[in-house]
C-alpha cells in the first residue's frame, strides 16, 4: 500500500513539473527578449529620486483615454461632413496637445522606460522573476501607447512639411512616410526638461532631413548626361536586351524555398502578397490592402517589407542564377 502511494505521489510531481515546464520556458524567453532589446530613454535628474516611487499609471491612462475620446468625436464630425480630401491619411483626427499635456506625456514615457530599464538590469535568464518581467513589459507597453499618441497628435505637422517639400523631392505620400520615420526618432530623442515645445524640435528635424534629401536628389539630376535627341534613336536601335538569368522563375522559387530560414511567417506572407508570389496565382497587392489584413498601418507594412528584403540578401547567391555566357 505504501509503495502504491509513493508511486502515485511521484507521478503527480512528474505531471506538475511537465505542466510548468512550458510556462517557465516562456518566462525565460520573455526575459531574454527584454535583455536583448535596448531601452532608449532621455534621462532626467529627478528620475533617480523616483526609482522606488509608483509610476502614475492611472493618470497616464486617464489622459490617453480623454485624448482618444476627443479623437473619436472629431472623426465622427469629419465623417458627417464627408471630409474626404486627397491627403486625408496625413490629417489625423487626434487633438493637438497643449504644452502641459505634452510635458506630461514625454515625462511619463521616459519615466516608464527608465523604470523598465531598472527592472531589466536586475533580471536573469537563469532565474527569471515573473513579477519583474510582467512589470517591465507593462511599463514598455504603456510607453509605446504614449509614443503612438504623440505620433498621431503631430501627424498634421508631418503632412504640412511634406506638402512644402514634395514639389522638389517626391510625392506627398512618400514624403509624409519619410517624415513619420524622422518624427519617431525625434520623439525618442526629445528632452522635455528644457522647456521647449516638441513641434519646434520636430519641425527642425524633419526639415533638415528633407533639405539633405533634396540636395542629394538635385546632385543626382545634375549628374545625368544631356544627350542629343538625334543620338537616342541610334542607341535604342543598337541596344540588345540580354537576359540576366536563364530561368528567373526558378531562381525566385529557389530563393523563396530558403526564405523561411531567415524570415518569420508574417514577413514571408508580406513578400508573397506584395509581389504576387503565392501558389494561388493572385496578383500583387498594395501596401494599403496588406495593412488592412494585418491590422497595422501602411507605413509599418513598408518597414516590414524592407526588413524582410534585407534579410533575404544574406542568403542570396548570384552564382546560382545561371548567368548567360554572353554576360560572363
């Protein structure tokens, strides 16, 4: 009877250890993710004195909720007014922030990142703390919500500067997309403690980027040769279109077979959808269509596409493309 009870107890302990093993493994993965990702923040002197103080999470969420409510009301008003301008995508319904709201949000975002970084410095993959990991992730998630609100509230600024520079640099949509990337970096670098408005700092950052891009674009145009119209037909007649690859379709399929080695499922799906590479024979889809399926912004899909293509360069071997002897 005693042996039977000991056997039953041993089986219970084994079942419990098996059931907790995946949970512990996930906790270690979350800890490793926190340790591997750098947390960027702008340090302010009073953060050190607030190390052990509670972050005003409730006040932060209340302000974000109030701003979201104003956004919904403004969006409803625009829908009723049938405001469907061509660049409506870059005319956010989020309210402009007052100086006090702006200071509060930037302080809260950097304080949350600072507190998360303090927790991160005490974590260990070998002995992860579930409470500390959950707390750090909560701080980082809330800081990303604040960052998203700051982006949306300053989207009008990006659109206005993009329209100003689009005539000499590119399309308004492309300029606005590039301007959003600069806006994200400006939010991460802005030091609110100096007492300046963020719009001033962001305007200078975005304008400097567009001015440098415009200068590069102008230099490239100046380098293009001015060829006589009489020479162009002769060049076209003598030009022979030689194939670079004997079987481009096979080369692409070979590359896609190795793509799962470096791409995750979402990145691979985005590339197949964007360039019409699926086995179902569907045509290429736009960034907007893919973004609607994933529930993210069009700019985020563009970033993932570029990231995926950069990863594919690591496994790309030109020698496998069977270059014709004529080009050797």
